[in-house]
C-alpha cells in the first residue's frame, strides 16, 4: 500500500492508479474517416459526458451490451438560455415516440438536433430522468456553468416507454445489444448525457458509447418533409444566418 501521507507518496499512488486503469474506447463507425472524428467516449453505468459540439456534427449513441440508458439534454452553446424543450419536441411533430426524422426542439421553436437513424426503437420523451440521472446531469452541467435549475426534462434513448389506452406509462425494455441512434446537430450545443437507470426500468445501466464526427453535408438534406419540421428548419437557419452576419461584421 502506497503511503499517501506525503506529497511524494500521494503522487506515486495517483500515478499507479492511472497506470492500472483500463480505458475502454468505443468502436468507430464504418465508412467515417478517422480525421473526421471529433469525440469518442465510452461511458460506464452511473457515468456521464459533457461536450460542446458544432453545427453539422453527427453523433452516434450506441448500446453495445444492450442495457444502456442515455438521458440526453441539449443546451445551445452560444445562447445557453435556449435548451431542449421536451414538451415541444413531442407536441410540434404530433408524435410522442422518437424515431427517424424526429426533431429535438428548443424552447424557441428551433431544431437543436434531428434523429437521423435508429436501430433501437426503444426510447422515451415522457418520463424524464430519475434521481441518479438528474444528479449526473447536474454534475455535467456544472462544468459548463449551468446550475441545478437549468437541468430540465430530458429525452432518453435505449429504454422504451409506451402509453396505454388508460394513460398509464409502461416500460418496454431495451432492444438487442449493438443498437444505435444517430443525431444531427443543427446549432452549436452543449451535449449533456447521463448513463443511468430509467424511472420505469431500474436495471443497472451498462456501457454507453458516444461518437461524434463532422458531417456538414447532412444539413443540406431534407430529413423530414412535414410542414412543422420544415418551419422549424426555417426558424433555425434564420437564427444561424443572423448570428453569422453579426460575427462577420466584427
């Protein structure tokens, strides 16, 4: 046992711990050049991540073992008072169940991200995080100057919820191991994600993989032809162009 009573001993102990730690890296997506990868992290159960992602970033959340639960909150990086509004994310597209083409909307009617691909189908935009996940999100947010009151409702991926005819919420479990969800970022965001049990599914969370890469060409593609989505795209692009004009004028 290393003696940590002195600075020298404490340093030796810390370095021995670091050397013994096994850092697991997520698998990288096929067909994406390594130079385009901007972030890659494997998040264990009861862990979290916080990262600023630029406009035109594609993010893949993956469930390698089949029991991850990604509680996700998006905050606009250049205007942190604008953040994910789960109520509008459900209401505006007339759809409570997340899937391909679903926008993750801010409280200003702008798209923070769009679901581009989904091999899981087991998600939730109704329950919000349980206590453990909320605490992890508060820790993640604090690293960006956010306070506990800034951590509002979230969406969660990889553990499903359905509404019964009587209004009761029922957990539907997870998809098979290896399921993934891809998001396209429309505005610069702070991505906060906690990997923890769901309020209706208390199984311990297994590893969650998060990989991001540059994909600005995806912004020119029509991912959803619904008029509500197209209106949100217009709102988003108007805000982005105005911000760029101000930036160029400096």
